[in-house]
C-alpha cells in the first residue's frame, strides 16, 4: 500500500527525469490523475500549533488531554484527536520511565466512599533538597472528595505540634475539620500530641497498613503530581523561596489545573458545584 503523497512524488520524478506527460506517467505507475492533481483543502493549523507549543512549554509535565482542556477553555473548537495528532507531530510528548512494580496477592482493603467535601482528608510528607544541599520536608494534605489541596507547608523539620497547628489552620480556612484523616505510620502521625488533637477535635485517624501505600492512594497520587509538576521543575534557593513557589503551585492546582477524575474541572470549582468559566489563559500568571 503506497500513500498518495508517495505516488505524487514518484510521478513528479518520472515526469522530470524522462520528460513524460502527466497522463503517461500516471499510466506507468497505475495512479489516478485526480489523486496526483489533488490539492489539500485542510485549513492551516499554524496558530493552533504555536499556542499548543506555548502551553506545553509552561506545562512541561502535562499530556495532550489536559492541554486540550486548556485550549477548549480559551475558545478553540477542536477535539482531542486533532490535539493528539499535533502533539505527536510537534514531538511534545515526554518519555517517562515507569518503575516495575510487583503484583501483590494481598487483597486491597475497600475504603468507604465519600459523598461531600471535608468528610475525609489524606495527609503525608514529601522530601526535597534546597540549592544549598539542605533537606526539607513538605506536609501535603488533600480533600479526598474534591481532590483539593488543603495544605502544602514546607519546613526543615516537623514536630507533631506543627502538624496539629497546620491542620487547625486548614480547618479554620475551610470552615470545619473532617471526620476522618488518612495517614501512614510516620512518627509525627503516631505521636501522642496528634492523638490528643484528634480526640479533642473529634477527628478519627485512619492508619494505612505498613508497606501498603495503596491504602492511602489519593495522597500518593497527589504527591506524584507535586513531584512531577513542581518539585522536579524548580530549584529552591531557600525555605522562603520554596514556600512562595509551592503556594503559587497550590493556587494553580486548585483553581486552574483540570483534574481527570473530576470531569476535567479544577478541584475548587468541583467543590463549589459549578462549571468552570472559560477565560483566556495568561502565561504570565502561571508558575514559572
């Protein structure tokens, strides 16, 4: 099977090399003259390609599906198949090396579904390194229902009292504390201070099984996005710089970034129960 473009190339070569007419060259190669004379009527996609490259340059770790959502918000009436074709032609896809994971024979524990915001939060720590080589820890807290980032706080070290303070401040901002918080078995989460805080605030701590991160899958997925879209793309000068960049990324994650499990709505808009209002995307307002 020869593509029409290849047939046109061969016919053009025969006419130029052997001084043949178009009719005779087509007869020799068994090609239709209508196919050889065809001129594409496809409209130019140069403006769309430029905008796609601009978004991909800012959203380095995003795939074509999320970029398609941003383009639709800006008013581009295109479907995901066209964006996928242009995405591949522009070679914007990133090759990710996924680790090999062993399958476990232990059945996964079924967690109760949440039906509203602030019913259950998930909490964990992420590690990173400053430009000077100093290690920092980042406390991440996510609302399981809306996938909204409730807290994102970097410090050089955490005590259980720091975790209690951050949770209390997050509860004040959102109007209430959740009935349940999913955590792992870290020392800050198993401490007496956090246990007392949970008792007096009527919050139940749901500990995952040791060695089973899938018991707290929502926060693990969020940590992966945080690592891929923020930590791996920035080199923090100091703790204040890390706090500023993480704050901007959290704002963008909650209010702009489309989430596939929420029907491509940002978490804050999904929690509010409304649809996203299309507005032109401004690159200067996005995290660098």
